[in-house]
């Protein structure tokens, strides 16, 4: 038997003609691409792989339709061994890949949010509630990232380096290496001694800046799309300068 390794981002599309594991006997295909679906935990499991299973026992005899083997004791043994491997090793392989993508995704998300927070801290927040919300969001994402790093460490400790699971995990790690690193730091960037807000750059008196801050907060609360709210606030900022 052989099967290809990938990062298992999802089931292969039907356009991929090599999709699914195929069953062969003496280089003759037995059944079709879906013949081995029943030996997986879930029918979609076969859609994550390309490869072939070669039956070599002389007692595995193709039936007249060549859609499976004749029913006998060897077929029962053969199917049991396939189920043990497919429902065990292969099932864990593409599910662990999904877990690893989730772990690295959380770490990447934390680092991106941290960069955004630092930039906001330098340029100014919209309002005190905007700063408080950003701090809480970053704390939550840091906690999730730290938990993800622990899970990654557990996986690497428990998984031998020469296994298929380890090779897949390394491929997934490489996809994220440009935008995330191990969570061994904290949000220790010192904020300004005095909170900074974007309205402080406007040529307005204290009362005027307070009114604009309230308007910005209403815009932020009203629009569910954060980017739309940000663009509108930036336009107002430019118009008031």
C-alpha cells in the first residue's frame, strides 16, 4: 500500500482524478474510487487521500463483476485489517492535521492582533472603551495562543519524528512560519504614560474632541463591519484636520 501526504486542508475535489485510495489485485483495479469508503470511520475520509492498496493473497479472488472479492475467510481478515488501519492511523492523521492548523492559526491570530494593538497604542485609540475592548480581545487571544502552544508541545513530544503525522505537522508549521512564532513572550510593550486618542490630533478644544470621540464610539458600536467603521472614522478625521 502507498498513500500521499499533504497538509490535509480539506477533502480533495472531484476535479482531482487521482482522488481516493484504490483497491488493486495484480494491478487490476477492483471496484471504483469509492470501493474503500466503507472501511473509513466516515465516508469523506477516503476523499483526503490518493494512493493504492494492493491485495496479494492468492485467496483474495475478484468476483465476476470485479467490484470486490469473493466472500471467504481471507476477505473477512483483509477487510478487518484495512478497517483497523483506516479507522485508526489514517483517521487520526487527517484529524491531527486539522488540530495542528487550528493551533497554529490561534498563534498567528494572536501575533497579528498584538501588532494591531501596538500600532493602535502608538497612533491613538478612538475612546477609552475602544482601548478597553482591544485589551480584553488581546488577552483572550493570548490565552488561546498559549493553550495552543501547549497542545503543540504535547503533540511533538508524543509523536516520533519519522512518522507520517510528524511530517504532516512540519508541513503545516512551515505554512505559518512567516506570521507566527512560539508563544514565549507576553504583551510587554509599555503603553504611553498617558492614554493617547486619535481626536487629540484634531484642531478642536476639549469639548469638541469629547463630542467627536462620542461620535466615533457610536459609529464603532453601530457598524458590525469593523473595517467599514474604521474607514468612515478615518474619513471624518481627515475632514476635521
